[in-house]
């Protein structure tokens, strides 16, 4: 039982990490809406999540540990492309300065992404509260 | 927490847009300036933006850096005013090359971009606040 709760939470937390990662990309796109020659980027959520859940993927949020003895654990350092390949967005209207950020698309994606993140948070909270109900059922 | 990268990215964009707005203010203020601190007529100033990686996420989080301020090479406006001490032999005074229409467009664009970045920041803040309430 405990392990199944753990597995489910891990999946949800990884999905949240991918959402946060994507929020960063969208924030970068919006920040660079006026930068000449900036190309808007994004990841495909499905691929990113698949990569984040893959067993060989490095531990999310991992940091490299300082070691002073060969017996110490080295820890896992966070890699670069942990959540799938960054792709370029297809532009719908070209602009004179070579920038491909479409503000409407980015705004819509940002709203969608943060809503999806909050949905995941709700799932986590629900999971935790049912666990709390389970452990306090007899009292 | 990589959500804090969003704050870095958005705040860099906000300060870049504020700088652009500052340049617009200087340009509009000096639209009728005949001379400037270097003795030459005032030339319109533009800021140059560049995407720069921020935080530890490489290409995924790109902030905005201001590379510098460039002066417009547009020809100076000539005004016929023989009584001015700055008039040339033909009686023309070289005025600043600021185009007020262009500056107004720049102003609107800069303030809209600034507002959008504030919204991005608020969205990230809301996400963080909700995350802190997990399990409550």
C-alpha cells in the first residue's frame, strides 16, 4: 500500500516538475518577445514526461554532493536535457526582426500550463488527504 | 526550485523593457533639442536586446540582457530659423532626428511587454504559493 502511494506520488511530482520546466520555457519566450532573432521554443509534454519517468533519467532536482573521501556518495548531478528535446515553435506570421514569439500562443500556453500544474497539485493533495483519512479511520 | 528561474527571467525582461521605456522618454523629451552635451544635435537612442541563458537550465530559461544603447543614424531634421545662434550659413538649424510616431509605438510596445512579464511573474508566484500549501 505504502509503495503504491509512493509510486503514484512520484509520477505526479515528476509531472509537476515537467510543468515547472515548461513554465520556464514559456516565461523565456514571453521575456524575449522583443529580442531580435529570438526563436520561440517549447517541449512536447508527453515526450518530456516519458523521459522524466524513464528509469535511467537522473534524479530530478538532484545536486552534486561535495565529497572529501572516496567512500562518500557522489550523488547525481542534474543533467541538461532532462525533459526531452527543446523544439522550435512553428511560426504563423513572420516578423521583420526574425523573432518567432507569438504572444497569443504563449499567453494561452502559459494559462494552460499553470492550470495543469494546479490540477496536479490538487491530485497530490487529494492523495495525501485520503491517506490521512486511512490512518485516522479508527480513532 | 526551478520556478525561481521564472522570476529571474521575467525580472530581467522587465528591467530591459524599463530601460527601453527610459530611452523612449529621453527621445520624446528631446524631440526639439537643438544641441546636446557633446555639442551635436540630439540623436534618437535605441536599446539593443539580446537573449541570455539564466539559471541552471541552459536553453530552457533565457532572460533578456541589454547589449547597449545605439544612436539612430537617421538624417537630422532641418528647420529654417535664421535668427537661431545654431543656424548654418543658409539659415537652417539641425534638430534632433527623433520620430515621435516611432517613439509612441515603442512606448506602447514596451509598456505592454512589461505588463505581460508582470503577469508571468504573478502566475509563477501563484504556482509557488499553491505548492507551499500541499498537504494542508
